[in-house]
C-alpha cells in the first residue's frame, strides 16, 4: 500500500515540485505555529523558565476563574462579531448590489470610494476617527451635535465605556469594504442574464425575489469567499480599541475583545501558556464560523 502510494507520488513528482514552495510555507507559517500553540496551551510558561506540562488546567481556569474573560472579553466579542459579521456582511452585499445598479462609469468611481477605507488602515483610524470622535468641543461629531443643540456638553466618545464598543463596531464596518466587497461586486457579473428572463416567465415579480431566488444561488462561491474574509477581518480587529484609545487595556474593559485578552496575557503578564490556550479557543471559534459559512454557501451535492 505504502509502496503504491510512493510510486504514485513519484509518477507525479513534477506536480509536487511545483507545489513544494507553497507546501513548505504553509507548513512553516500555518501548521507549525498552530501545532505549537496547541502544545503550549497545556503548559505553564512565562518566557523566562522552561515550560512545564499542566494538562487542562489552563482550560479549567478559563471556565472557572477568568472573570474578565467571562464578564467582558466574551460578551464584547460576541456583540462585536454579531454586528461586524452578519450585519456587516449583509450591508456589504446590499451596498455592492446597489452599486452594481449604477452605470459602469459611475460604478467604478463609487467602488473606489468604498474600497479606499480598507486600504487606509491604521493611518485613517488615527487621522479621521480620532478627530471625528474627539471628546472636546472641536471634535467633528461633538461640534455638529452642539451646533444642532442636541447636546449641551461634549461627549467623551472614546473614553466613556458606554460608547466605546459601539464606536469600534462603526469604524470596523466602515473599514470592512475590502476584498470581500470587491468579490461580491465581481460576482454580480457572473450571474447569467438569461436566468432573470426565465425567472420572470416563471413568476418572479420583483427585484427582491430576483435577488433571493437567482442572484444569491448564482454567486455562492463569491459569497463564501466574502464570508470567510469577513470572519477573518472580524477576528483580527481586536487591535482597533488600542488604535482608537491608545491604551492596551480600555477603561472598565469596555472595548476588551478576545484578541486584547490574548495580548494582555502574552505581552503584559507574560503568561504565554495561558495566552496560547486563549489563541486555541479563538481558533475553535473561527473554525466553527467557517464551517457554518461553508454549510450556507459551500457546494451542495448535485450543484
């Protein structure tokens, strides 16, 4: 059996030679770090002494002793993921569909305007959003609300725990029109126009039914790709609270997400074993979200 497998691999050695650079990079930068994180999650390690195995104590401590995770990091992450993930995803699809209705010349300009924030990154965060949500009377939002007499004193948007997470959600959605948005926009071009004519003959009466019965089923690959990119973007957005407030830990943990919790234990407390365990938990969350996306948009039997 093994000899047969080796013979088949040797007969296709040219293909394996072409795949070798990718396989080497994938194993070095994806598989090996994940394996090391899983192994480290069962250890107690502070970066100064050698790690020693402690079994599932890190996982037990997460469920029974880590009140910051249970009280702040997990609820904040779920709320953040709900609004930035599904709602941001639907908003991306809706805006891509609206832009696709525009004439081609105008569509390119609007697409560039929508895509630009995702290219600006951290610079735009500091320059645009800190100025917009500045807590003094010259901040754009405070200035506008005071001119309209809707507020009498400036609001501390980035310092007040009541508003910080909502500001983070707004900014992240604003930055989420990236590659996934372009994939959706390109996906509309792949839909066969004849399907719309056939649909009208079969009784489809309005644009909403066209989207539900023809457009969405026809561009599932692009929607799957966009969903995966949305999940990745949501999970890696933990640094946004640091960029907005300049603090590694936000006041009263108002903007504390799971990624901030990992950074806290890894780079402030130097409890690398516990931080690795949190990384594994975050990886499991992302894997579950990926599987759900594949069930929704992945190819079904008979497609």
